[in-house]
């Protein structure tokens, strides 16, 4: 969506109002008022579906270890500090790693052990 904004799809669509192609690109690759489903409305549900079907307990553990190791390594080497306030890359990796830890634990409790609330 940022690339579409940079390329100016909507500006081209305004300059060429008879072109359905540019109007289509402008609608599907920009933030528009809710008038029905556009392509960008499917990004989060699609990602959630992929994560829910693709990640197993082993993959949660691997993702957690990789994210935590990379985030803490960036901070320890001085490449990028782990600062939440400005959302540095190290912070994103560390917080994402801990999220994978929690998701892995919940996956083990709810899905593997069959515990239901």
C-alpha cells in the first residue's frame, strides 16, 4: 500500500477518470472509506488464517527462539537498542518472541491438552 501511494495510483486515477484500470488500483491499494470489501480488508484475516493453520508447537518454539535471540543480540551488540517507547527493531523482535512463547503455551494447553474454558 505504501508503494501504491508512492506511485500515485489515485492521482493517476483522478487524471484518467475513464480508465477503469487505475480506478480499480486506486480502490484496492489505498485506504478508502468502507463501501464494501477491498483487497486490503483481507490482509489481516488472511494472515490470521495462515498463522492458525501453519504454526505448530514446534514452529512457535522456533519462532520464539529466533526472535528473542535476534532481538537480544541486536541490543547486546549495540546495533540497535531495545526501546519500547520508539519501537526499535530490537524491541519488535523481543516482544514478538515473547508473544510466540505465550502463544505456544496457550496452544499446548488449549489445543494439545484439550483444555476448554
